[in-house]
């Protein structure tokens, strides 16, 4: 992620998904990474998609459910990032940066959930 993170959570989750897509395209095409890369792209994209849905929700209950799904997908993204096989310090550093971003997103979603309860 860039040093200056977007304040808007919708933009931040979109940037996260874009960076995950770019990152996974740079990874070695190993058998182990093949399935992980697909799952990673799906879960990373789902974080932002569900955040959009949360903002369009019809009720507080629906909003809370969508934010919980965002949190779940962020956790899944972090899991897949942790499983990836990477080579080279630059790719490893980017992987760690993306893991840090998922951790920050999880904290944000947790705070939203706690505030709404």
C-alpha cells in the first residue's frame, strides 16, 4: 500500500483489491500458488464489494451483517497471503505490507461492528 492511505474506506478497499491483483500477477506460477492466487483475488475483491453493499443496506442489521462479511473476507485474504510461496525480498516485503493492510482493515471493521452494537 502507499504511504498515504485513502481516508475513504471504499477507496481503500478498492486500492487493496487492485494491489492484491497486481501482486498475485507477479508471483511465481507454482502449482501451490495457483489455487491460492485465485482464492486471494476473490477474497480481496469481496472485501470492497461487501463494503459497497453495506453502504447500500436497507437496515442497521443488514449493514452489520455486510461489515461482518467484510471482516471475514479480510481474514481470509490474510490467510491466503500467509500461505503464498514467494521468492525474493521485494516480493516478500510486498506480501508483508499486504498482510499489514488486511490487519488494519480488520481493526477498522471490528471498530465499526463494536460501535454499531
